[in-house]
C-alpha cells in the first residue's frame, strides 16, 4: 500500500511545520497550503487521501467555505475525501459545530460534511490516532 498523502490547510506556518513533523514521523506524506484557495488548488492537483483543515484563517470562517466548495466540486473524490477540522474556535467563540451529545463531545458530519473535529492545541498521539482511524474508515467505504 502506498503512503497516505495528508494535506494541511492552515495559516499558522509554525503549526503546519509541527504537523508535518508529527505526520512524517508516522510515515505520512505531507503537503501544505496556507489558505483555502491554495488548499483547493492542492486538492485538485495532488488529490490527498486526507485533509487537515483549520477553520479560522484570515477571513474568519474560511475553513467552512473551503468544505462547502470542496464538497460541491464535480466528482465523487471531492465529495468523499475525508476532512478533519483542527480548530481553536471553541475556545475563542461561543460557536459550536454540532449539538453537544450530553457528554461534552460533538458528532462530526451531522451539520458540516467532515469526518472529525479536533480542538487545538492538538495532542500528537491523539491526532495520529484520529488520522489513522479516518483513513481506515475511508478506505473501507
């Protein structure tokens, strides 16, 4: 099986570099983009196996717009490529992506077509476990 390609889309260049180190240490190929427009260009040209996406980039909710544009591109790949949101939005705003399930967790995919949501700061072991789980699930379907 070939190495999974992970696209990171985040305007925080230090975080992107940290993510690169963590992901490459686990054997993933990492491609980076620093805004939504560049991220969409990379998705079209590289066709990553998974996208790690920040929500709050220069235009505040740029990540949300990225997801909707991605999912509306023509072709099954664009509707199916897994996306994990990485965000500190819950710490900075009252905004919640999904209804609280009662145990403090949120259910990915119910309102925004993504596979997982990870609050920043990200624990490297947790991130790697989530990436592996999402990639495994996407390959089964």
